[in-house]
C-alpha cells in the first residue's frame, strides 16, 4: 500500500504536468496560430490531460473495466469534437442550422 507521502508526490507531479501541458497548449496557440496541424496537437494535449486526470485523480485504473472504458470514451469526446469542428466546421454548422 502506498504511503500518504508517496501518493502526495504522485498527485503533485500530475498537477504539475497538467499545468505544464496547459502552458504548452497556450504557447502553441500563440506561436502557431495559423498552422493546419495545430488542432491535431491541441486535441492530443486535451486527450493526454484527460487521461492524466482519469488515472491520477479519478483512479480509473482501479475501477471496474466497464467504468474504465466508459471513462476513456468520455475523455475521447472532447478531442474528437475539437477535430470535427476544426476540419469539418462549415459542414457541421450547415447540418446544425435550422
């Protein structure tokens, strides 16, 4: 069993990684604003952050496999939506308009 200090270190490292990934995403958006590949990289960062939160804070690795898979699917929705709107935004807007 992990001690409280070990668990605190894991959570602190996860939190610092989330902050670092947020700053990387912010920097990429500022420096490479018009790059066509930027949505792919930002979607990957969002997915990585979601997986990190699920593993370290929600502890999906100890959950029932059904719950863990459901959580993985939920985490994939936001990056998927970002990619759909980045590459097919006009088409989606046409489909969603009344």
